[in-house]
C-alpha cells in the first residue's frame, strides 16, 4: 500500500501540493485526475522517492520512505514499476534490452531466464518482431507498450503510469488502456494512473483522486465521481478532457 | 527609483552568489559519489570498456592532429629564434621540454575537453531531459555508478596512453621539421633530447593526465546531470561543461607544473 500523509511541496515560490493525503490500496487501480501542470506527475515521483516533500510523509507498505537514503530507496523502488510520460526508454538499447534492463542490472538472472521473461513481455505487449529495433524506430503507441513491458517484467506489486495515453491516437490509446486493464486480471497488480483524460479514468480505474489547485478535492470510488457537487468536477464531467 | 534599482541589483547578486555556492556544494557531493562508486567497476566493466573506446581509441586522430601541429610549429618558431643566436643544436632540448611538460598534455586536455567532455554533457543532458536518468533511479540503479563512474575510470586509464602518444607525435613532428626545414641532423636533434631529459619532465606531463581526466569527466557529467529546459537546456549545459572544464584544465596545468617543478 502507498500512502501520502499531509504532503506539501513547492518549487521556488510556486506551491505545487498543499497538505495532501492519499492512499493507494494493493490490487486496485487508482487514478489521479487533474489539469496539466497541477502536480500529478510530482505525486508519482514522491511515491518513488525520486523527490522529497517539503513536509509530510510518504509510506510504502507502512514504512516511512521520506527520509531514506538513495541506496535504501532502491529496495523500495523494486516493488514498483514506473511508466514515464515520455516513456524514458534507454535510447541506446534495443527493445528487448530495454525490457530486460532491470533483470540484468539488478536481479542478475541467468541470460536464459532473462530471455524467457523478456519474451513473455514482448508477446504480452504485442511487440513480436520488433525485439532488436531501437526505440526511435517505433511509433508512440509501441514505445508506450515497451515502457509498460519494461515496468512489468520484474513482477512489481504496483505500477505507476504517468499520462499513459497522452499524445496517442485513439486506436493506440485504446490498446494501452486494454493493456492496463488486463494487468489486474493477469497479474493481480495494483496501479496508479495519472491522467488529465476523464474517459481513461472511467475505463480502467477502480477509484479516483481529483487534484485541483494543489489539493485533493475528491477521493473515492470512480462511480461516485458523478455524485460530486464540486464545481470543478462538474465542469470536467461535462468537458471530458482537462485543458486548463 | 535609483534605490529600487540598487536594491534589485543587490538581491540579484545575492541570489547568483547563493546559486553559485549551491552549485559548488552539489558538484562536491556529485564528485564524492562518483569516487565512492568505484568498487562497482566490476559490475559495469562493459560500460567502462565502451567509454575507454570512446575517450581513448576514438580520440587518437584529434590528439595526433593537435600534437603533430604543435610539435611542427614549435620546431619552426623556436628553430628560427635559436638560429639567430647560433644555438640551433639546442632545438631538440627546447622543443622536447615544451612538448613533454606543457603543450603536449595541455593540448590533449583541451582537445579531450572539447571532444569527450562535450559528448558527456550532451549525452547525459539528453538523458536527463528525457527522464532516462530518473528511469534508472526508478528501476533501482544508481545513475552515477552506471553513467559517471565508467566514464571517470575510462578517462583515468586512457589519458595516460593518450599523453604518451601526444608526446611521441609532437616530438617526432618537431624532429621531422628540424631535419627538413632547419636542415638539422636528426642525430644532433635527438642527442639534445634524450640525455638531457630529467624524470621531472615526465612526471609533470604524466601527472596532468589524471588531473585533466578528473576535471573533464566530472565537470561535463555534472553539467549533463544538471541540464534542464529542453533541448536548449542541453545545449547550455554542454557549452557550460566545455567552457568550465577547459578553464579548469588551463588553471590545473599551471599549478601542476608549478608544484612539481618547485618540489623536484
């Protein structure tokens, strides 16, 4: 379980997060919905310990990771896979090397085992025949699937998605959402999805937190979003995509 | 009005000074981390070999061009000067000291700052901007151990043979020009080089190799890791890396020579 308790964060004079608290249970898909630039990706980085909050605490499975050293955080991060907004694929490595990176780098598995696990992800992500290409040769949707495969290959308990469908065409978006939905059925994984597209939330998320002006204004199961009376939520339910 | 301008100027100076001091502190911690990760060299030996090719083998042409040019230029200019004093037979001695102690290592340092340093800055800066460095951290890999330490080890190892190559090419180009331009017998030239060279002449030159390796690698890598602001930011951090490392190479060149020559 991931928990943020009274977290606040500023960049210079700009306040990003104001005393937010948030829980992500295991085996659920939680969406964090909000306009661009409101600090949604920052929340994911806080969960991974990539940045430190100015105040408050971040707990992973009940352990406070806020003040852990970088070397201690590596153990925590191995429980979570991350799909970055721009995919962050290692551009000098091939697709199969990207997917197998964690296995070779951290688990030191035998090459035969690495190839088997990478092969599984390649099939799962529908990337057969592209194993030896560099990321630059792939389309945006395919790169996203490689990033998902790379995040899943070491069987983490939770995957963090940063805007998984942003910038993709409708067909690729649908493929990615289907892939995310299938995660839970296939692997019993939990996930956090940061998005500004409300349809993505209704398509895949069990529960949703809405971030607005640095505060969580809604945090409940997805179906109850329709019952909210908050003017911002009413407006996004009618507009569908947040472009603020 | 002038008071407001002065106040703003004061605030800006204080802000810039704080930024500068924070940068120095960050650079210090970054450098310590790079050295502390040295025991992981066995894990990343493939990366070390790759970097040795990039900073060593691939740099041979530029090092040869610069050292041959400077050796030839020295032979012509110093030869002309010595001829006026009827001391042309001392050409080997004077060019060898200049090449071995100062110009060979210095030019090699500047060339590698431009070549190896710019590559480091641009590559690591692009990785930072595209979140690849964050991805490494997210997947439990220390980016300094994976990206900086191999570069540092490779530079520390490869700068020695490059210095030797630079010295060799510089001296031989000087000898060639002495023979064909100044019509000086090669025997006379080399006779004024070898018997008169002292251990300190080599110590000065070869001590500069690791110093330059550390400066160029750490400064360029640090600037790459600090890149922000898109592709323009990568450009800015790369330029900053080259300018700062070149400046530090020049300063270090002076101090290494001074310290060694005063103490040997």
